[in-house]
């Protein structure tokens, strides 16, 4: 895939002396040219072609910049650059794009463009913002990185956070951000020897495996317990499970591995009833002790509602602030399992009002309506 | 062409004719309603009259500037009497008559019993960028 080459081409330009911001612009232009020309004139050596064209774009830009500012530039003095070294700075580029100095929306945009090779227009469309806004977001991010040392990383954890955001928060447009996040995470996994990278990759694969079963043709949500599990993608499940086993064998547990383990237990169960809820509760215990996240505790309460009893799950929920997202929805679910349909209907209607997206609101309103119809 | 905003209210609009809370509708009535809304937007896209639509959460707060160097003042949650916008659709149509026609169709979305809601929508013309030529 053309875009797989982007980090290597970018790092080749940086090794030849281009700064990150200018190199990134040049690679973007070379990509656009490749999209125009390759269908008619496919290159023999794709990487060599992209590197040469990007380097020329960089020189053109640097020359006109120099001319405009009427001052000498070292680049101007040495137009014949040495060939790119073989070393591959792919990981460093990911770390730079996820630099802690950047806001998460900037890091997401820069990652998708600089290492993902998407155009500004595609990124803008995916996040439903005007293209000019997205262009500004990216160039501001690049300005912020001026002076940030190429080898001064914020740690792999920052990269994983950005990749997980891309995986979870894609909206629309012709780019499949779920597939894109998986592609980028695979690339990072080839360059970073860290079990949490594998943990995140496993989590993405196991979650993406459920995609064919997650919505009706008209876009209505189908929750995990009601999904047609035969529609799950068994190849993704197999791969995700294998990747997870490699990660867990390293015995350095982290939040992504714990979440992937929970996803794997669901993937392994033919039905909700046959799910190993006891083990899922144990993994939530691990997750809660790693993250201390109230959202993890809420999900633990739901799992406990299955593993032990709905009352036990409800008791857990009562210990959590009811301002938590999905608190009312979780309580409604457990009340229905307990058999208190009127209370469940009331809570579902309340949860629908508080839902943070339309698909969820419609789903929750449907649950309220279904129960109210039973009660009439 | 003229742009119009069609505003839908959680409260503050005159009461709809078919005014039953949504959680009291039958599940298939809810589905029919959602389908109608999706189809309506898709049809306007086809006809080249659709610009945008968004839904808003029912909660929010008032905010205002409180002086230099001070954090903004907030006031909320909204009192029960506040007019509350639920969402909007923006259309770009030939004339006012077409805007009225479309608002009427949107207001006819089915509700409880599969009957039209007859919901009151607020129709607001945009101020246009270019001054009208007078001759």
C-alpha cells in the first residue's frame, strides 16, 4: 500500500536535512502527485520514486522560500543530497506526532497526515470540520513541534492513546478510520517492542470483529448481548487472540491487554449465557486497579450482574456517581434482568435523555418503549 | 436560492397535536419515526436542498463574561420554563413557499399510533450575504 511507505519517505527526507514541517508538506505533495500519475505510469521502485519526488518538492519550496526572503539557506548550497540512510525512524515519527505538547485533536490530525498519509481534506471530512480548520490545526501542530527534538519522545503510551482515539472516534467520510487505526497500530507494533502495543492491536482486532453485527441495516445499535455472533469476523478474532497471547506471555499487564482479554472472552463465547462472566469480572478488577477509572467500575458492575446476580451489580452501581455516562442505562439493564420492568422502563427513558449520541438515544428510547408496551 | 433554518424544540413551542411522550410509543412507531426523519434528509440531499442537521442534548447552561482575568460566570441547569431547542435542519431552497412545504412535511413525521405529530417547527430565514438588487 502506497501510504505504508509514508513514514519511511518522511524519515529519509529528515535524514537528508529537511526539517519535519517542510518534509511533511513535501511528502504530502509527492503523495498527491503519485495518486495522479501512478495509475498511468506505475513506478518500478515506489519508495525511491516517492523519496525523489518529495525531495524535489522540498527543494523547490526551500528555494522559493529562500528567494522570497532573500537570504542564503544551507539547503540552497547543497542541492545534491546524500542518499537516504537505511535506518528507519518510523517509531520516532509516531512519537513526534503524539508529542505531549500537542492537544489530542492536533495529535490525531497530525498522525493521520504525517504518518498515515491521508490528505487534509480526508481528515477534515472524517471529523466533520471544514477543511480550512483542519489545515490550520495541522500547521499549528507542526509549528508547536519546531524545536521539539526528533529523538525526544513522549513515550509509546502517548502514541497508543492517539491511535485508540482514531479507532474510537471516526465519524464519516470515505476513509475507514477503524481500518486506518489498525493499519497504523500494526506498523507501530513492527517497530516498538512493547506488550501494550500488542495489547492495543489485539483490542482493536477483537472489537472490529464485531462490527458486522453491531448495527441493523438502518444503523440502529445492537448491543453485545443481542448480537448475532455468527456474523462476527472469525479471522479477526483468531488474529486478535493470537496477538493477545503473545502480549500476555510477556507478563507486563497494562490497560489495553486487560481490555483485550475481556473482548477475547466475549469473542470466545457462543452466547451471553455461556460467557465466562466470572473471568470477565476478574479482568475488570485488573483494569480497575490499573486505571482507577469509574467507567471500568461501571462495566465491572454490569459484568457482576451476570456473574453473580443483578442485585449485586446494582449494589456496585449505587457506589458510583450517577452522573457517570451510561449509569442510568446500566441500572436499567440490571433492573430488567431483576424483573422490575417498570423501574427499568423509567431508567431507560432517563438514560435516553442523557445519551450523548443519537444512535444510543434511539436504542435506549426503544428499550423504554418495548418495556412500556409489555406493561400496558 | 434562500437558506432557512428549521428549528425543533424540546419545549417552548406550542403543543403538538399528537403529543405523547416518546417512551410511550410502540417500538415500531419509534422505528417508523426515525426512518421518516432519515428518509426526509436523504430526499433533500437528492434534491440538492440539504445543508446540515444537528441534534442537541437537552441539558446546558448559561455562560457570560465576568470581567478581565475572571473565569466566565455560569448559570444552570436551565429552569423548566426555558425555551429549549432540540435540533435543527438547514435547507437551501428556491423560495419561501418551498421552505414552508418542507417544514410542513417534517412536521408530519409519524408519532404515537403512526399518526402525524403535527409538531410546531420554527422556520427562520437566514439573512443573506448579498443585498437584493432593486430596479
